[in-house]
C-alpha cells in the first residue's frame, strides 16, 4: 500500500492530527485502522529496511504521548499495562543481599570438633 517511508510518515501525521483534533489517544491499533493496514502488515513494514526507522519514530511518538499521560491521569493502570505489553516497559525490583557462603569444610577447620 505504501511505496515510500515518506508516504507512510505523512499519512501517520494525518492520524496524529485526527487524534489531536478529536481528543483521541494515539495507538498502534488506531493508526493501523487509519492507515488501512492490519497489525501484522504494520509489523512487516517495521522489519523492512526502507520503513524501519520511520516506524520506530512513529511508535516513539505514540509511546511519548502515553508517557506524558502518566503525569496527567489519576488512574493509570490501563496505561501502564499498555506500556508494558506494547513498549517493553518493565517493573524492576532491586534487592541487595550480604550473604556469606561458608562450606562445611571451612567451618570444621575453624572449629575444634569434639567427637
């Protein structure tokens, strides 16, 4: 359907303007609908060397809007779910531990064993 990355980008800009004018959230599914592509075709475009950088920029713009919404919304559970599932966001938990592993042999060396 799209022969050049520029054609795809221009049509995507129309989608973003449509969303802005109609108070809609950007999304890959909505973009695919607007572009008249199914999601698998859109994913195929993303793998093609001619379109890969353009698709990355489009997805970054969608992700950026969602990230900005995190600061404006009071209930962000659905938004966080979307960012984790579709944009690689993850929860990280860091646990520090100070554990000393000692073998039985070294314990026996250090202690006098009474039999």
